[in-house]
């Protein structure tokens, strides 16, 4: 896992969440490109909760469910869906374009961080940028929802490295000697208790993923907070939408493949704030409509980010 080095002067404004980082990938045409792999547990919680309740209800006669999670980064989306599905038998294939990122996802080991100074100055609820830190730290002022999620998290994960462990202390000591300039993080490491059988992780590109997946149909396909990587480009630090005439055929191919992967009535979900990164959500929506999907309207959402497959496409 690559963790960005943060300037100690900006402990709160840094854009940090459960995992922050990026990976330098090599594109098909041999160019290098940086992809942001930032993610966190239970990100887009309302969407995940709605989707898992829907699947439980609509596919209740199906004994074992199967999900595909694209742009899974270090795996938090995958493990969050698994946790929210509870005891339901479920297999998940996660894929991401970043090789190193996928390696981390496979390990099932996660670090939860919390900036030391913030622990004394702020209540965890004030720190919107450290949204999943509550999962690892014992705080008394959690909302009922956070309490519930923390409980689910500790049923699935065990703490393998604490602040008191010798390894942690040695590492911290070394870091203090060699690298005093960055924000100090309290760090705890957690391991998924039942690694292996329920998950597989692959390196794949959403634009070309079909051959990588099992023939089996899925009931949920996720590609969250990642469209900007394929519909925009970073030009001299300014993120710009790529031309519509390039994007539409590419999106049509993607959604045709997703349609083919899904069972009828299956869901496609994306992030709740996909448009914040300059993705043109209307072209994405148009392409979904053209490829057999209809939106499910969620209250309080600026646009539809949950889509249901209503028909097959050729
Ligand atoms: C900002 S992260 C989002 C992670 C996670 N889905 C979430 O909602 O927290 C974007 C991820 O998209 C992945 N990605 C970018 N382009 C991709 C592509 N063409 N196919 C598959 N994954 C891609 C990146 O490697 C990165 O891990």
C-alpha cells in the first residue's frame, strides 16, 4: 500500500480517508498514468445499504449470490459489501487496473489511521475526512449507525498490530529518527478473519474486462468513484472531460458488457458524488439507458447512482 507523505502543517485539510494513495500504471499504449486509489470502508454507505437490502429481497430464492466489484482499489468496497450482506452465502470478484493495489486487496490486511494531534483536539465526528477511523479506535461518542458498523467490522476483522506491539514500537521509533517531518499517525492493522474462499481479486481494465470474469452471472456490479479515470483527462493539472464522441462509444461497450454480466433485475452501482471529479454524469446516464438499465431514485441524492438491468442487449 502506498501512503502519501503528508505535510505536517495541514493535518486536517488533507484529503485523507481509509486508504489514501495512488499507483503509477502503464496504459495499453505504453504511457505511464497515475491513478488515485483512495477508498474507505463503507464509502457511499446509503448506496451500499440500499443495494444489499435490494439484493437480499429480490434474489431471496438464490442460494449463493455473486457480485463483481470493478475499481475495487485495495478492496474496501469488496469487504464492505461482504460485511453488509451478513451471513448470506456470497462470492465476490474484485478487479482493478492497478497491480500493486490488487495485491494489497488480496492480502486482506488493512491499516486504519488517525492523526495523533487530532485525537486530542477534535471529536472523531468532526473529522469528515477521516471517515472510517472510528472502526479501529475506541470512541464513546459514536452514532448508532457507526456503532453498528464498528460491531460488524470487528466480527469480520481482527487487530493484528496494535500500538503496544513491539513491531509497531520499533517502526515508530525508526520513523521518528528518519522521518520527522510528517504528520504522526496512530496506526492499527486489521486482518480479515476468513481470507480466501469468498473472494478473488484480479488486475483488469473496465474497458476490457469480460474475458477476465467467470461465466457466472452476477446480481450486483459496482464501479464506484472511478468514472473520472476514464471519461476525463488530467491536462497540466486541470481535469477535463474527454470529447463526448469518444466517451459515448466507450461507455456503451462497458455497459453492454456489464449488462451481459448481470442477471435481469440485477444492480449496477456507482459512487454518490461521481460528478465531483468532472465526470459528465449525463453521458454516463444516457449510455446506461441505451444499454438496458433504468435508474432507481434514492431520496437526497443529486443524481441516480443505482441502476437496475431491465432488459438484455445484443
Ligand atoms: C478513487 S478509487 C475508487 C475506489 C473505490 N471504488 C471507492 O469507491 O472507494 C479509483 C480506482 O479506480 C481504479 N481504476 C481506474 N481506471 C480503471 C479502469 N479502467 N479499470 C479498472 N479500474 C480502474 C483505480 O486504480 C483506483 O483504484
